[in-house]
C-alpha cells in the first residue's frame, strides 16, 4: 500500500515541479511569432510543390511576411491566393499571368507513332530513352510512358482514346513538375492567353523529321511561318520553328501557312475580322497605333476603318479600344 | 591521480570504445536525420550534450535519494522519461529564443530528443554501472560528446557526398546508410583498447 502511495506522490510531485518549471521557462523565453505567417500559411494551397522556389508553403509564407518576398509566386494558388495574401500584407496585388504547360509534340499515341521497336521494360520515360533512344522513331518525340502524368499532382494531364496526353488548362497550375519530369524536354510553361503553339520539338532536317513523325506533323524548318509572322515572333533554331511568347500576338497566321500542320491554332477555323462600329468610334487612333499589321487607317477624330484584307484577327484592337467600338465578325 | 586516470578511462570509453551511436546503436534517428549539414549537426550535438549531462545529474539524484530509499525503483523508466522530456522542452524553448536559425534547422528532431534512447540509455547505464554522482555527470557529458563527434563527422562526410557523383538510386538515404555502416566498422577498431 505504501508503495502505491509513494509512487503516486513521487510521480505527481515530479510532474508538478517540472510543469511549474516549464511554465516559468515558457514565460521567460517567450518568442513572438508573426501572426501573418500563420494566416498566409493557411491561404497557401499546402501542396508544397516548390513552384515558388521555396521548400514548402510555410517557408514561402515566412519569406513573404519576413523578407518582403513577391506575393505572386504561388502557381497552384492562382489569383485568388494572391489577392488574399495582398489583403493580409496590406499591399496591392501584382498578378502575374497564369502559365500552363504545353506539350510540344503531337506524336506518341497508339496509332500515330512510328515504332522503332516494341518496348517491354521499366515503364518510365527516363528508362525508355536510355534504350537506344526510345521506341518512338522520332529522336525527339514523346516516348509515351507518361512520366508527366505521374509527376502531376493536380490530375491535370489525362490520356485521350488514342493515348495522347491532354493538358486540362483549368486544372493545370503551372507548377512545372511535368516540365522537369519529361526527359525529352517536350513540355514548356506558356502564358495561358497564348494559344498558338509549335507542336513539334524535332531538330531533324526537314525530310528526316517528316519521315520519322508518326503524326506527319513535324516541323520541317521551312521558315514560311517566320516570314509570315507579322511581329517577327518566330525564329528557326536548328530546323525547328520556335515561338517567342513575349512577342506572339495569337493571330494564328503561322498556323495557316504551316505546310505540315506542326503549328496548332485552336481558333484556326473561326478567325474573324475586325470591324469598326461607326457610331461608337471617336477617332482616338489607339487601335491604328496598336495594330501589328497596320490594317487600321483613319485620321485623328475621324472614324477609322479596318482593311479586311490585311486584318489577321488578332483582336488586339478590340482589347485596346476605350469605347468598345470594334467588333469581330 | 587515480581519479584523473579513472575519468580519462571513462571519457575514452564513452566517446570511442563504447560510442553510443556506433557501438551501442542508440540515438540512430537523429544520427541519420540531422546529419545533412555540419552547422545543424553541431547545434544538435550541443543540445544533446546539455540534455544528457542534465539528465544524468537529475536522474542520479532521483534514483539515489528518492526511488531507492522509498523502494520504488520500478518507477525508474517513467520517472527518467518524465525528467528527460521536461529537460528537452526547456532546451527547445531556450534554443528557440536564443538561436531561431538553429531551431529551424533542427526542426522536428529537437523535440525528438525526448525519445532519443541515447539519453535514457545514459541515465540507466549510470545506475547499472553504479557510478558515483560526479562520474554520472561526467559520463553523461562524455556520452554527449561522443554522440556529437559522430554526428559532426557524419555531417562532414555527407556534405562532401552532396557534391560527389553518386548513382541516382543511391542518392540521399541509401548512401548515408552505407557511410554509417563504414563508420561503425571504423569505430569497431577502438574496441581493442584495454583501459
């Protein structure tokens, strides 16, 4: 009996003494933690993808609160997150345009790939490319083991019925995990508003590229798009046309002239021409100045006109017109 | 003089011959977990030295003046753990206040000293070896020094490994395990020392 009492008494007393000691110490060594860090941490998505350049969401939250880090680096969070953080920090949100992944290859499906051999081995793209450069006859094309899908934390990449990878522009957060996963460097992050892409990554010479591409959509490096581009946004690099998205105006002219359909324009069939609505135009000349192909003419304070022959349907004038006086028909 | 030589033997024994990590295999969790950078390894080592020394002191007093006279030695483990846990909490608060960078670098491993079996190990060994009060304190200190030594050595090697060309599949933890094994083999050489 005494043993029980002793045990309880000793352990109880020890507990109380240690507890009091710690309570005292916690007062003495109290550390102020910035409440902003916790708040920002709650807003951030918490997927720890690393797109912001920090090893996790909390580290990024600390950098924002403590080191005045830019608040627009969270790709998965998107605009909403930026706005909320801006509110907490009491600063204006500077929204960077959202970027999404684009796969620069149209081959790699079940029925549009020339096979070099049947691959039966470790099912990752990284392993496949080590085996005589992969089963795709094209040395630069997709090797269809879907490392990008495995790398995507947001289920934004799916396979269509032909086994081609389709990126969901809504789900894609632009974190860049697939870009790193692709051993062929086929994937690139592109501003979401840019919709015309060169969907080929082959550096082979024209005839060779065409022969190897199972989809017959290889870029043969003919340079027609380079000459057609009204803003000189396309350059040829080693037999491959590359679009500079900083300059690209989405007009889709390159897609029209491309002889192999290597350039893809989602609006290809329903490009419209701009037309000035005479009632609304105040003759401010902004549209004429901004038009990349000089299709708009007119003097100051007079109604402007669009030359439908020259107009490429890029819609820039619609966006810049202060009076909404331009429509696409 | 005899006392000095005894202490010397105790030190060599605790640091090299019966090293807590590599010979007794205690405290392996922080040994692998906090050995990525020399700085944080050193900080962790200091924290462990402090906790071990304090724990040795307090637990010896507890055992000798409370548990033994009252014949409740069976409470040894739980009373020791209680003591160690409180000490770790204290160390955590102090480090957070005085060295926030170190606090962040140590991360979850700081509170995990609580369950670091090396600390409980040293406390129980003190009792089992029937050490005197002074010997207990020193044994705790030397055990901590031995732990720190191994941790810092390991961190130094792993910092070099980061820059070395290692096959993809061996990067990180696997190569760390191999290194740990090699170090344990090296320390086995000390077991021939007769003190």
